[in-house]
C-alpha cells in the first residue's frame, strides 16, 4: 500500500510516527538504515512475522514535487502491469 505522507519542511518526524502510516503484515520489530544512497534515505523494516519492507524518504530538495514523482511512479507501474 502506498500512502502519501506529507511531512512539514523543517520538522523531522520520528520513525515510529512514520511507521504508523503503513499497514504492515505484523508489528515492526526492527528499522535500520539500508544501503548507502546519496539522494534519498532508505530503511529496512522487519516485522514480527518475518516480512521485510523497504521504506524510502524522498529528498524533497532534489525532488521538490514529491506528489508528482509518486504519480509518475504509479503511472509507470500500472503501464508495466498491462504488458
């Protein structure tokens, strides 16, 4: 499930608040930085059921229109599903 989380500029939300916005299979038991990207921040979340999720915080200084970016990703994904 993709949800649009609008975080106010200049106000960091803690990871627990962000995790509450998603419906995971189980309860998140670990959340760690993942990889070494230079633009976005990526996190690995593991639940008590063993499911693993990747969450990415989009850098809105590089991508100022995050809603437009997410819409483009959705459109491309829908197009690829039809192929």
